[in-house]
């Protein structure tokens, strides 16, 4: 089973809450002990909903992401995304700046020639 992830979920607040509540229900059904069931049962779902709706949209996202992480950790699910292997592609800032200038700064758009045409 893939981990739950808010990336790709419709940005509507009710869609986000519905997705998160569904994740909690899946975790509840997979829980074996009563203590585990309490983490994701009806009372926990109501508490999540109350917290998610107690603030603005940013609060909703933070509360929902926290719950999704809690569900994934409980169910021992790995993240649905892979880390970028080329994260350290540039060893220093000079290489990045050189590539940026080569790729994006043609003479006609950068420097004095471009500003004179404005």
C-alpha cells in the first residue's frame, strides 16, 4: 500500500479533510489494539475535524499533514515520493550561476542592450 500524501489532492478544504478522514478510517480498520483504535476512531476523527476547522486554510493544511504523517507512521508506510538523487547536482554556486547565465540570459535580454530598448 502506498503512503497517504496530500500532494495531488484537490485543494478544496472539504476534499483535504475528506482525504485525511479516509486515511484515519483506513488506519482504524488496520489497528489491532484498543489503544491504537482510539488514535483514529470516531472521537479522534471528530477532534481532527474540529482542529482542522478552527483556523484558516494554512491551519487546515498543517493539521491535515500532521495527521497524514501520523497515519503513515502508524501503518509503517513509506513516502509515496522518491527523494531527488540529483539534489547535490551543483557543488557550488558558481556552477549554478554559469549554467543559469548560459541557458537563460541571451545577450538580447541581459545587460545594457536590453535596458536601452525599454
